């Protein structure tokens, strides 16, 4: 809230989450820039370029859980064993980049301390602490803006063209 010299409210700001829902979309696309040829063939070019398709599984409160149906990716003749980093993006089924919030939305001055707990007053009402990731929508670790991805990576080496006898 911003006041003028006579203590009248000049402007007030309110932060709200995007109310657009992902559960009504057919699927989401997980893209990894380092791996373009990922064995997905489709008439939709965005699907063909994606690393994996994330199908909606179930919704729990404000959280959307997705499933890949345990699709194995095989990268023949690649340097997958030398992975140094991933550049990941998530897109809707039309290929539009999902952006949880503008880059200037995150408050970089908040200490990133996950041990701050919610506190309540004598009546049991929640006392807002803007250092807590559960309360402050602009906190870098605000739970509703987080994505959790699990990757299981294994390397299988071929024994062809190797002498197996002494």
C-alpha cells in the first residue's frame, strides 16, 4: 500500500496466483535442450521435439501430478554418460512455455531459510511471516511455484567387438 502526504491511499498492490489450470490440458511437454532427437514421433512438431510427454495423473489441492508412463529413452551413440547439465522447460500441449511468474516477481531480498515455521496468535489465527516459504507468494521457495522432477539415468555399455577370450 502506498500513501500520500495526507495519509490517503494512493495505490494498493495485491499478488494473486494465476488461476489458469493445467489439469484441463491434454498433456504437458518436458523439453531438455541438450537432447533434441528423443524417439518421439508425432504429427505435432512440438511433441516430436520434446524429451517426454507428461500426462495428467491426479490433482491434490493446488498440486498437479503428472506421469510419463515409464517411457524408456534410448540414446544410441551419444555421450549421455557425460551429462554435465540440463536446460529444462515445461510447455503446454500447444508448445507454449509455462511461466509461473514474471522474473521480477520473486523477492530476491528474502533470506532463503526453509526452517521458518508458521506461527499462530492466541486465537489460533495465522500470523504472516514474510520470510516463510509457506506464506509469502514472492518467496523464492514458495511451495505453489515449485516443480519436482525425478530422472533415473543409467548407462548401458555394449560388449560387441570386444575379445571375451584370453
